[in-house]
């Protein structure tokens, strides 16, 4: 298929450019000191976890150090605001023109968040907080040898510009390539880190630990695939309509309600909120003489500790469950869906159209969202617990968030390729 081949080649070319930018050092950075300090880092704090989502570009302080996280956060924020602000709700219903305006707002929010992230990362690099435990700082092996205002400003502008380039590349992949562009780039970032970490475990701890890490990844991936494909199919019957001499309708279909209707968004939300205290510690805390609130956050909300604290797991579980119900409630509207079914002459067998159908949809949605939220929380926390128990918590910065993203993007991309192949197969028959 020439069309599909061109799309795959274009997607591959964008991925190559993305990885090139992820390895291109930002101006003003000392590559030698970054390489030295990264080997001495204790892998604690929030930066190693964010580094996993940036494809090793954050801790190498590259042009794409900020990564794709600002765009994802901005998209989620704008999507939620669409359900709250009437003006955005009106734009959403205006079709393609309104969606283009919402996309423009998302870009503005992305640039603003990218500026915040860039300032935080540059500040962490200047003080040495990006490599906690290495002893690197302004006095010893400075990551920024000349921390003048011009150098700092140039680094911030470069990193924010890198975020906008990533956003542009993702939109190009969506339009001309295969799959959702932003998801494909995030998938690429995660896949760029995990094999190297497993290889490092094999080099330092041996084959047994490396095999254990691979088995944990495979087991969690199988669970995610099994649950992500699960859905409840609500049957819908459409009545026959006679117009002139033609008979319309009479078809039977179904409404698929997934077990995990919210996707990975609640986990990203919860992770982002729990990362804020660690970012605050990195920006405003003192490493030599930590304040009381810094000590409390390190003791209770640091996921990168050898044994993750129970307070972190409890907060993570509660936030994921709450965000799951909240996100499903704003993205899946049973009243609107029931009204659309009634307008087109459809009904759920055994249920009257209108309010009874809406009540039935709400009942099914709540019954599925409850176990779905528990599943998301368990998948998000399971790798952290298991890896800590087998002694790999400090060596493999892997979380359920990254595995959820990888599996979800992989399944979605394969489905898109299959749909294009089926289109090709049916073209001759339809003609």
C-alpha cells in the first residue's frame, strides 16, 4: 500500500528528528559535568521519573528537556474546562472551526506550562538539585558554568521553543502519519529509556535481576491488554421507518462501554499533582539544611525512595479513583446519548427511551467505573511495589503510567493500521 507506506515512513522520520533533538545539548550546558554528575546521582526525587517520560532528555539537559508533558497537561486542562466554561462548550459544538479555536487555546496553555517547566528545570540544573546525591552544584562540577542572566534566558527560551517544536511534530504525525502524534512521541520517549535501564541492571546486578524486571513488565503489560480490551456492550435496536417505497432502520447495534472508560488521564492527573511537592522541594528547598516541610515531603511523598512511603500510595490511590469518576462524568454524558438514541428512533430492548435509558446508562457506567478506577490505581502502583520488593526500585524508574501509555498507544496504532488495510481490501469490492 503506497499510502500506508508513506505514512509509516513519515512517522519514522519524525521519530528520528525527535530523538535527535532529545540528544542535542541545550546552550550553556557543560556536557562533561552533566555526564559525570548523572553517574553519581542517587535516582531520588521527581526528576528521574520525569526523565522517563522525556526519553532521557531531561537529565541530559537537552533542547527537548521539557518534553511533551506540557502539551498533555494543557490538553487535559482545556478538555475539562470545555465542560465547565459555556464559551468553550459552544466552540466544541461548532464543528471543525470551533475545534480549531480550542486547539489554538491548547497551544497557548502549552507554551505557558512549558515556560514554568523550563524555569524549574534550569533552576534545578543551576543549583544541582537535578542530580540529587551527586554533590554537584555551583561550587563543584557546575552544570551551567556561566549562570549569567543571558545564559539562563537563552536556555529557558530554547527549552520552551523545543516544546513548541515537539507540539508541531506531533500534529504533523497526526495529520500525515499513523496514530496520534503526541501519543506516538511519548511512546518513543518511554521505549528509549527502558531497554537501556534493563541493560544497566544486567551489567551491574546480573541476569537474574534483569530477567525479573522483564517478567514484571510482561506481566503488567498482559494485565493492561486484557482489561483495556474489556467492554460492556449495551444493545440498541432501531425501529423501521417507511419513507415512500423505501424502508429505513431496523438495524441492531450496541454501545460499547469500556471497563477503563477514562483511559490513562486520571493517572497522569494524579501523578502531576504528586509531582508538584517534589518540584517545590527542588526549587525552594535547601539541600544542606532542609526545612521542616522539605523533610516531611521527602519522608511521605517521595516515590523514588528505596521503600516508597505508604502515605504516597494512599494519596495516589485516592487521587486516581477520584479523577476517574470525575473524568468519566465530564466526558461521557448519558443524558445526551440517550436523547440522541431517541431522536434517531432507537431504544435499548426492555428499556423505555428517554430518562429510563439515561438511568440505565448511568447505572452501567457507575458499575464499570468503580472496578476501572481500582484497576488504574493497582496498575499505577504495582510496578513500584514489586520493583522495590525485589531490589530494583532505584535501578528501573518504571511506573504503571508509562506502561499504560505504551500499551494504549500500541493498541491504538495497530487498530489504525488494520482499519487502513481493511479499507484497501474492500475498495475493489465496493467499486
